[in-house]
C-alpha cells in the first residue's frame, strides 16, 4: 500500500472532491493524510484524516475583510514562496510516495516540479471555467506565479494551464461542462465530479409525501468571503409567489432579518444527496460543487453567480447547454427570478437536458478512475524501492 499526501487550502468548493478521492484511496487500503492551513485542521480531522500543517504558509494566512482577502490568498496560497520551503520538508517527513496538490497552489507545484516527486494536480472545477487562458484570473496571477517559479529554479510559463500540464491533472468535472473542453492539454483527465461520502443528516422534510408542489432548492455559496444574504432575500421574496415548496440552505449567511414566506423552510445545511433526489429546480450561485451535484441528480438550475472565480462562466455554460438559465447575480430582481423559475418549472426541456448531463456524469470514471491514476503514479517509486532493497 502507498502513502498519499493531499496538499490543500481552505477555498470552500476545492475540498470536497479531494476528500472524496482520499476516501476512495483509504477504502483501497492506502495511507492518506492532508497538509494545509490551520483553519482546515478540524475539517479534515472530523472526516478521519491525519492533518499536517504547512507551517510557513499557514503563518502568512490571516482573516481580513473580503476586499483585502485577495491579497492574502495571492501571497499565502496561490503564489506562495513559503511553499518552496514547506513542501520539501513535508516530503521528507511524511515519506509520501505521491502528492495530490490543489490546482491553485502554484508555489507548491513549482517546489514539487523541481523535486521530481510523483505528483498530480487536482482541478476541482472545469479548467475552462476556473482559469481560462488569457482570462482575468490568469492576468492577475501569472506574473507573481512566475516570480515564485524563478525562485524555485523552474522555467517561466506563458499560461497557468502550462504549469498544470507538467503533471497529470485530474479534472473533477465532465468535458461537456467545460466551455474550453476540446482545447485542454492531453495531460488533463476529466474524471467527472467527485463527492465525499454524505454526512449523516437529521433533516426531514416538513411537507407531506403527497404534496404535489415542486420542490425548489435554494443553495448559495458557503464560503465566508461573499455576503449571500441579498441573493437569499430576493430569491425567497420571488419564490414566495410561486406555486412550489422551497428549501433554502443558508450556510454562514445571516438570515435573521430576512422574511421567510409560508411555502419555505430554512436550514443552515442539508447534504445535497439527502434532498436533491426530490428537487425539481436549484437556485444557486453556480459554484462547481452545487452545479455538479444538481446535474448528477438531473436537476436544472437558475444561476445567480457571484462575480468571481468559475461562477459566471459556469452559469453561462449551464444556460448554453440548456440545463438552466443565468441571471446577473448582483442585479437580478425578485421579479426576474420569479419569471425565470416559473418558466423553467413549466418547460420540461431544462430537466431533460439536465438528465442527459447526469448520464454523462454517470459514465465518467469518478473517484475510482482517480484512484487508478494515482496508484499508477505510486508504482514506479515502489518498484525502484524494491530493486534497491534487493
């Protein structure tokens, strides 16, 4: 059995796919640990994984107001020179045979590229949505990442995909959901969405089993860096006038002052697998995790994206695929949301297209395919070790 180390950071939607793959590796009998930041310790410990700290990078992390967090993430995670020290230390201490590194930790990737340790990149969304070449995110990151690469003794890259392409890249999405799917490098493997094992939930539907009204799930970002309160408020205002039942999961948002219509219930968290089999429509920020979970169950979406990361591009892609509609998340009115929801509930083509994408997800390799690729990375080092010992 091999020793695997996942290198991660607290970016909300990037962690569940890593946990899902790690759980699959554990079921195969492998040793698995996570390395990351102090704020992640409880997240991984409660899921049964040993956690080790990226000491220098974690010390550089600090919680700031949302308008200053971009600079923190850039210096402490995305283009962290501290990773050039943390990663070589961990490789020796942990005796890991394979590392799986979050795709946005470019300093860690540079350190491991130079070290020559078997490494895979975990891309937790569709690459063409998360980080399209010549996109806004790449324009922000490319220069500081190349500074870190120079410090590591690595060659300059002309795109961030180029840094990923130096390793096997496991893309936890389907090619159909990627607007640039046909253009991705050959080293990118679309393994399909990966989900962690569903946590136990005490949530029970308050509606009777024979209630004929369609169920609408309202599920916005659980990350702490965007205030989802306004989206929740106007969505509940809209859905209060629609013939449906509404379950709104609020995460960290403060909803104490938001009026709750009579057809709605609110919960902090309900695991997606618990509720999605009964859902007719999801209203979401279009983060990849919620998009993938909804499509996995053949549920169409109304997307109200935050203007960050992969959300606007995924929202447009969902609409282009016919599996939903997209509105401007910050400016859409309650009236526009109501109209879009009523249109989608009345038009079965959205559900039909979502079910076709569910079939594509079912055909994808998933966590099992990821495990097979990771096991193949471990074999060469194991074979060399046996030869040396012999």
